[in-house]
C-alpha cells in the first residue's frame, strides 16, 4: 500500500468512513468450484433499483473503492446497468469474475466505463485441473480468452489463484501464464469455510509442507529471509492495534442486502432493505462490537511471539466460533512461515508453553507435523 | 487574468471526499491524488458551466483571506496541473461539448 493510501486509510479510520466495500450482486454462478464458500441459489437478490439506491447510500457514506463480485456478476442481465450507475457515482471499481461470459463486446463495454481492474480466477494452467476445480469443461480456455479480450482493451487484469490440494504444484505456471498475458498475479493460500458455517471444504487446504514451500518462493514473497524471519518482539502499542480493516474502513454487502464487516466475516449487522446503510455502519451493535476489539482482547494472541506480525483474520476466527479467539488457519500460516508455533497452536496440541515469548526452538517446531 | 476558463471533472476518474480533502483515482493509470481543502472546493465547483474566475470569487475569496488576482492565478495553475494529469478538463468555453482546450489523453 502506498504511503498516500495509508494516509487516506488512517484518515478514513479516524472519520469512521467506509472507504471500501464489496457488494456481491448474486450468488448464482456458472461454475461450481469445489472450494467455493457460497451456495448458488437465488434467495431473493436485490433488484437493480434496490442496488442503485444502495449505491447512492454507499457513495454518500464515503465509499470510494467498490468491488463488485459474486457468484458470477455477469449472470445478472442488469449487470451493465448497475455498473454504469456505479461509475456515474464515481466509484473506483474492481470486478471479480470467472470471465466466462466476457467476449470482445463485454470487454469493450467494461473499458468504456473505466473500471479500475478485473480479477479473474485461474486455478491451473492445465485445463484438466482448472476445469475439474470449476466443474465446467472448457472453462479455462474461456477464461483465458476473456483475459486476452480484456487486455486487448488495455484493462488491468489480476489473475487470482487459490492454493488447494488439487493444484499445489501449478501456481508457478499460472503465474508465468499471467505474466505472458500481461496480467498481475495473486495467490490465496487459504480456503475459507462456507458462509453457512460448513467447514467441510477446509479439507481442501494445502498442507503445511506446501505452505512452507510457497512462503519460501522468492518470486511470491520477495526476500525469503525477511518474510520468514522470526517475528520482531512486540512493541508497547502493538496490543492496542486493530485486528484488520473489517468493520473499520471496509464492509461487505450480500445480494440480499445483508451487511457484514467483511465477506470473510459473516456477522449479520443489518440489512439495507430495512435500514439505511449509514445507520447500519454507524450504529449497529455488531459493527461496534467488532470495532471495540483490540489485539490485547484476543485469546492467546497478546502473549504470542507472532503478535506484531500476525495476519490473523478476525472473520476466520469468528467462523471458528469466537471473533476474539484464534484463527488457527492463520496460526498455521505463521508457523509455516517462521517455524515458530503460535501460542494458540501450542494450546490446541496441549503443549502450552510456560514462557511468554517462544523464540524458534527447532524442537518445538518439529513437534508439528508437516 | 486574460482568459475566461471553464473547468469540469473528467468522467474517467473515481473520486470521493474524505473530510475536507478529495481523493481522486485516475482512470488512466490508477494513480491516487489528493486535493487539499481549497483545491477540493474548486474541484467540486468545476461543473463546466461556471467560469473559473467566478468560482474563485464566490467560493474562495469569500471563505479565505486572499486577493482575487492571486487566488485566480493559483487556481489557474492548479487546474492546468490537474488537466495535465487528465483528471480535469479545461476549456475557454462552457464545457457542454467537445471544445476542450486540453483533451484528456494522458
């Protein structure tokens, strides 16, 4: 994040402004990805006119960065009507799509609306792997064609890969493919539980040995020495820090109008069909509870060696059962990165350390199965 | 100043007011700009039909202790700079059509 962006985010935080929002336009999808956290039925999506009213409210509330996602956004017949309306309100828009429905005409239309970027999911460079994950034959070819159409329009495209057991060896080739296409590349190493709380898809997560390899890939992380270094000792004010931007400068709205702190933090905080967005943002008890949490309030984390550098996701913690509790998936990532187990990871295995700060004992590290 | 300038915001940008500052994201290359309080007032008043000197006289000189000529010179410098980045359009005539003094083609 640029220094200017950091400065603006800090200002938004101080002013209580939701600088960014993700709006899922639909949960319907033309793919059936094995790791998807959504169901794909329509339980009563907001109409175009409801969405336009919401967009008015988001603009008034101060949202600048708007991500339109799904489901597959282009399954909505009124997608371009919504996109045009959003751009007229001067949002900076990112689209998340599988791009299967994007051909030359759609790419040109998107370009004409000055969309900031389009993120396209690609899980493998091999169609037999990608198509098996999406459960749609020919989907890789369609998505890659779409990326070419988008790039031909001069648009910024981000190839988004998700690491899972099915494709652990493929991400370097997907990254190379992205470079060849003139796209950026991002890799998400975390499978998230379904929004209804079902955790069965977590067994698709790549194992810790794969995570260790990924975190030592210089092309992804830059300086491996720096990225995998033992965490710096906590500073005095680290424990007063906010866990993340969810509910502070960012929020999520479902196709049904439900407002959550984040797409990965499905804490129902209100519904824009019944309340004004600003009222939910400013006054909902749930949002204010999320805002009240500081690192010092978390279970185990204040005494953990990783506290100063942890990527703990409060939404994943919430889906584990306690928004003030650990996100074990993030504990596992910290361990894979540094070889130093977190307090909560040790606690889970029954080896609670006596010392508050654990500094990288190989013996302790080796007690965790790869 | 000698010219009568009209200014309007480029439709290609994304922009939102944050407190008394304006955040602007260029549609051309995603460069982020921020405008201070006075520049934000000019930005918000840039409707393509109000001459810049009128914006300065009505919106700047009435709120800040500044000489009109000095304020107008600063405002012209500002809008020229923003036009250079393609986030503002300027013209010698009201901007209801394509008669732009500086086209937005960064």
